[in-house]
């Protein structure tokens, strides 16, 4: 799944266009490297999001296309933030 779509589906960032813009502005890195919105997210990846004034570091636990609002947080584990 694309990085911008994962950020939206997991509700880390509420809109896909905002997630895409954050990736383009180098506010998102994967496994310590700057990542484009088209990066293919896999379980085990470490995402660092420096967006909105508070840094967030999460580990991807699962990648699913459709998730309800209540289950969105089950896709990742917060490491820092």
C-alpha cells in the first residue's frame, strides 16, 4: 500500500492529499530515510512523521485497505510521540 494511503487509512493524517503534501515536503521518513508518497509500506516499517508541531514515530503492524475508525490504531504501534 502507498505511504500516503496508509497514513490516511490508519488515521495518522486525516486526508490523503495532506499526507501526500507531507511526504513531498520531507516531513515523513521510513526506516530513517526520507520517503515519497508512493513508497510501498510493509509490516515492520518504522515511520517518523514530523508534521503539525509534534514528532511521531510508529511501527507498522499491519497493512489493510479498509479499516473502521475503531480499528485504525491496530495498524500501528506508537514508539515515540
